C-alpha cells in the first residue's frame, strides 16, 4: 500500500525532535496493520473485488476454496476467513503498540491517540455505511465522514502518536491538528476525484466503482445540490446501480462537471491544503519532519 499513515507518524515523530529512528519505524507498523484490518473489513462491507490492483482478501479466500476443492459454501468460508484475518491484523497492531521500544510513559500518552484513531475510524465507517442507506447526505454530513474516516485517521492521529512517542509537549498536538484535519479532508477529496475521474491502473480498482456503489462523496453531494430536476432523476437512476452502463457513468461525470461540483471540490481542496501549509510553515519543527509535511501538501496540489 501507500503507507501514508506510517509516513505521517514517522514525520510527526521526526518533526518533534525524536531521534530513535529504528524504534519509530518498528512502531509505525501498528498504524499500518490497523489500516490493513480496516481495509479487509471495508472490502467485505463494500463487496469489493479489487484492492490495490489485486483480489481483495475475501476474494483471495474464495480462490483458495476453489483451488483446494474445500467443502461447503465458498462465500461463507471466504467471508469468515477474511473477517478473522482482519481481526488478526488488529491484534498485531495492538501488540506492536504495546511492545514499542519507548519509555512506558510515552507509550501511555501515545496509546490515547491510537485508541482515538481506532474508535473514530469505526464510527466514521458506520456513518459511511448509514449514508448508503439514506437517499442523500448534506455537505456537512459528508465532511463529518471525511473528518473521521480520513482526516483524523490518516493524518491527525498518526502525527499525534508520533509526537507523543517523541516526548513532545501537548502544545504540539494543536499544531498537528491544524495541519492534519484540513490536509486529511483535502486528501480524501482528491482521492474521490481520482476515484471518479481517474483510470483503473491509477487507482487499483474500477474507476466506476464509487458511482456504482453509490458512495456519498462531496462530488456527488454537491452535484445533487446544484442539479436540475431531470439531472437529479438521472442521478437517482444511475448512482448505486451496479448494472449501470459506461455511457451512464460518463453522463454522471458530465453532470458533476456541468453543475460545478468538480470545480468546487478541486477549489475547496486547494483552500484546505493552503490552511495545512500555513499551520506548520512558521512553526519551529526539525527540518526532516517539516519538509515531509510541506512536501505532502505540494504533492497533493500537483495531483488536483
């Protein structure tokens, strides 16, 4: 995977003046394995076939069932095995965080933010699931999901964990929040834009999957808000329809552009990235960690 969360945890540690680089590299595996747990279960919830260009875990287990000619229902075997694999990844994440080669007082401080990271991503995932059973979501509701599932989980909490393991003062937590929340929201917006307008090779899964699954992105929320009556009728027909044709998917993309939803999301993401940059630009941090935080902003800006 991209290892985004370990990278932010490492940079949060380095920027706060941490020096035990072997120790922090070991400990970053905790947030990556937590992410592995979340992805395996997320793919089951979404009934996804591909992840990172390869079969998802439950689909891999279907393949094992087939190849080994096992008895019983292959889907039941695959789902049970994938759920347990996700649980095992979470268990490993807990073990690594608990056994991290740092003073116990620092681990205790870091664990608070690690626990917050776990709880908030699960709550955000539930809101995402709930959104799939609702006709529409407001922009604020979409942003709340972005905040919990991405901003806090991907950027803010890993930075906080790194800071605590470095023995940083709690005042740095606020700085990292001012960076992590807008950056994380922009990160998810950019991911949703690529997930709708990119190609399968670039994103590792079909580029029409977000529309076919009816994923409640800001792109979609804004398009509904600005669409005409006829356009809304068309969106209702296609979004969430797993049998939608390529032509219909292209028409949804056209509505997103015509209503200004695409430009709005790109513009908002750029504003959020500027907020993130401003949050750390003039703050006293060590050069390596600060460089990563600023370079991450530039990287996202270039992809928008």
